[in-house]
């Protein structure tokens, strides 16, 4: 099935959100990739990874529309 977007946590036990985004885009290059984390510690690192968004938890539908930290860079 085609993938339009992937939302993933940045820090997970076995794989990072950066790796998830990279692997999804290998198969579906047009897919948008968004990271979610509880800290903005990695937002500058995310900016160099060709990601579409970085969001902080807790997350809401309103935050998804307005609080993309990468848009501010």
C-alpha cells in the first residue's frame, strides 16, 4: 500500500525515528516523515535529515496544525 506520511517517536528501544523515516522513504520516497519526542534536544539534528516535522509530546490535533518545530528553523 502507498504511504502518505509516517509519524514516529524519535527515541525507541531498537530503532530511532530517524531510521524509520529513512527506511520508509527508501520504499516510498514521496512519503512525508514526522518525528515526535518529549524534548526539543534533537530538533537541529532533525533539520538536516530532510524531515517534514518535529513535534513535542503531549501532542494534539491542534499542535499538529500549528507547532511544527522544523518550520521555525
